C-alpha cells in the first residue's frame, strides 16, 4: 500500500496468468465505506469472464470474487451503480462464440444482477436483451446509471444505454449501429423493451463511423440525458418522462480526429464521452457535464463541457490535462465522477506527458469551480510500458463521495501482465486540499 503525495494506491487483486481490464466502480451512498468495482478478465476460459471487487473500508482493502457464469459464456463491459437504498446493480454483456463468426450455439445479450448485501452476493441475472440462437444483432457496451434525486418523480429508476449493431463488423452500408436504452422501475426485477433513441445511425465497423459510448445520466428533477460519440461528434438526446420517450438528437460538439484513437502500444483506444449531473446542494447543482477526448490540438487531450440550463446551451471546452498544448503527448481513457455531496468534478485518465514511447502514467484531475479550472494530481504508480498484444480494455473507473475519490484502473506490471489498482484520495470536501 504505497502512499504518495497525500494519497494511497492499493492493488485490488492479482491474476498470475490472466489480465483484468475495463473497470467500473461505485460508492454506496447509504454506507460510503462500502465500495464495489467490476472488471472483465481475459485469459480465463471461456476467453473472458467478469469479476466483482468489494471493499468495506473505503477502498483500502478489497475482496475479489468471480461472478456466476452458468452457461459458460464470454462476459464483459461491466458497469456498476447503487440506488438510494444501497442496492447495487451490475450490467454486462454475455455471449457465446465470436462476434464475426457464426458459432454452433450462438446467443448474446445484456443482463443485470442485483446485490442487497453490499456486493457479497448477487441475484440471478435479469435479461434486458437475450437473443437466442443469434449473434445478430449484437449488443455492445451497456452502461448503467440510477436516478438518486429526492426531487425526481422517477427516483429509483435504473437506466441502461448501449449500442446495437445490425451485424458487428459488417461493411455493408445497409447494416447500421444505433443507440438503445431500457429502464427498470422496480429495482431491477424487470426492464422495459429496448427503445432506439438515436435518430441517425452509424456503420457497424466499430470505429469513427459507429455510434457508440452511450452513458445515461439522470438530472436533479428527473430529466434524463444520454450522450454518445459518432461521425458527427458528440450527440445528446434527452427524456423528460423517465425514459419513456426522447427528443430529437442534438450535436453538441465536433470531435476532431474522431473517437477511434490511435495510441502507440494499444490494440485500440477511444475518446468516448462520459456524462454526469451535479446532484449536490452546492452552487452548481443541476449542471450537466460531458467529459471526452479528442485531437483538436494535434494530439489526444481530455476535455469537459458544461450546461447549466438542462442542456439548452453549453460552455466552450475546458482542457483538463495541464501539460503544454500541442506537445504531441497523448492522454487517453478518461472517466468522470461528480461528488454528490460537494459537487467537485473528479476525472481519471492515462497520461504520457513525461514518458518516452509507450511509457504511461495515471492522472487524477479535480475541479471545484464547476469545471472551469482543474488541478492535476499524479497518481503514485510507477510508469509502465504498454503492450499492444495484450487487450487493455476500453475504459477505467472513478467514484466520489464527500471528498473521497477512488479511481480504479488497469496497468501493466513488471512481468508484462495487467493488474488492477485503486488510487484513493481524501479531500477536505469542497476543496482541492488533501487530508493528511
């Protein structure tokens, strides 16, 4: 447990012969010492499986457990969130066979499991989508969020948004990708039929021309926002009736260089947007934030925009990484958490401002003025070299509550395998001062 510059870095668990990646993390609002993280792990039959990590002491130590997989499916794209009563929900994709190759027993879908005991045990999976005997269409990258606002008429709703490919990997212009959403109004016992919310689709090549990276976020009065990336940039859709119907798509901002980023030493990387709303009682309550990466300055940088009028107007982009502009050094895989108590923005990303080649570090940035300015904190982890042959995942995770900030991320070890670590910061609430 090395301490460095006022924070703690701990390992979540070790996989001597496997590689964990694609992390989500959440802090229990009923008991903030309870933290749950999830990841996929590659190198374990049937090629990738899901794990859950639980902490009872604000992330200082973790218990690791493999999730149930009775049909021996490939699992991944895990996301975790709590509701206001402390129930935890985990969404994930699950399929058998390769995406682009018809297997003997094809099936795929999106599932949600629930824990009522702080992540120690999980109920049977509930299907949002379950395609039997078909890999087409293919469902990908579901992200889960809950409505926690006391003022919301839809408080307790669970939302899951994702991309549906007509045929994953197809170059046929007739095959499209679209963004879908489903909601639960009964604590995850059942979900509504999938609703397509993207007015204009993309291609199925899983690149800049695909609509992808949808993250739902509930507002303080129950409004629902979903932002995703596509060939036109970042697209916003909004619902005012608890996810039953949605308005017309709106382009928020172009993303120079697209969302499919070429990062040396990585099999793939993206600049997908992350959307969240300030639910604190602070001066920026109700503000919507969107965090993403693009190459408008000639190399990948991390940005945020804000709306303080329910999405009607938006600020100019704020550059979050504070290294020199246009220096050719990449930042990648950003994720954001807004503290529901003090309203601070906390953003975790990988960083190459000081390294050579693929040498990578981790940064956490924090804003206490509504996303106008940020202070960067270097995570006390030795820089690591990336290896393109090992799947690094598509995102990291971060959560925050009353000044506690926990960022969870994969990184390469000295033996060339991936590990998961957590960087734990404890700020004086509403400030950028780390507590001793």
